[in-house]
């Protein structure tokens, strides 16, 4: 049997495929599912990636990609009314529950909530952590942000991007009212996974999601009006990054 788009021999001479066969072959290639990739979402604290892009995390995971959420710390600085010495344990468990909902794998860097350090040793250790995971695409927080830990994880991720010689695609995301001056380049339709996004955010019980989740919904509805979806999460690709196939 001759496959669409293959050469058909006549005697000893191959004959180029017809235009119809060529178009059929191209259509099959476009419909083919992409190979699974490693997708990493970095955030300053447990809850930040969920707040900014849990819908996109869920959609990547549902497509069969290997999705990792990399938290800069374990949220030692605040966990509601519980004692501070229990915060790391409480918030680590919350992050694990959120990742289970989203079908992602949590990993944690070695920094402390509210005491982020951006210097040579931490640039190197963070880059090694990312390099070990060998990501195809990385999403991180927008650097113009109210919280220093958000700014820190953004800087550490950007430096790892350059250290890798831009090996992975790099995108930025926004987080509720903390992010400023953010103008997206790409959108992901999250309308069908809104319930899982909400569940993942509400897994972070100690962070009183009633105080911030509705504001994030306002943002995703606004981004939806920009992109013709009911709700969307928005991203900005670094200008020196290759483009990734978003879900």
C-alpha cells in the first residue's frame, strides 16, 4: 500500500505525490498529538501558581504532559491562626493536595518565605534544580510585583533561562492584584476546568482564598473578553524565548 504523500515508483523513477496526497499528509501531521513535554510552573509561595494559572496547569496535565509546580519556599511566613513553626508543614500539605487536584507534581526550592535571597549561590542552586527537571516550557511570575518573593522567583527563573542558553520556552503569568504593568501575548481557555482551578486554590485553606480567589476570577473573566473565551488565563512570552504550544 502506498501512503499518502509518499513517492510512487514508475519503473525506476519516483513520481512526486499529487497535490491532494500532499495536502492529506499535511492535515494528518497537523492532527497528530504532540509528544508529552515537561512543563514547570514556578511560584514564590505555595498557592501562587495555582492562583495565576491553575486552569492552564490542569489543561496541560489533561493532555498527558508531565507537569511540575516548583515552589520557592514552603510558606513558612504565614498560615492563618496556626503557630509559625507549623506553617511549613501545613502549607506543604496544602500544596500537595492542590497538585493532586491538578495532576501535577510538587517540588520545593530551599528558600524561606519572606526571606528570599537572590545572589550567586542561589542563582546556581535554582538553575541546577530546573536543569535536573529538564523542562521544555517554564512559566514564572511577572517581575513587576508587590511581593519580593514573587520578584525573586521571577529573577531566579530568568537567570536559569539564560544559563540554559534559552533551552526552554519562558512565559510569565499574573497573580491577582499583586501584578502590575502586565500586557499578555497569549491566552489559554480555562472555561472547562474552572471547577478544578477553584478546588486547587481552595486547597490552600490557611491562605483564606475567599480574600483573593474572587479577584483572580475577575481577571480571568476580563482576559476572556480579550480572547473571546468565557474565562482565560493570560501569559507573556519572553521576547527571546521560542514559542511553545499552549493547550
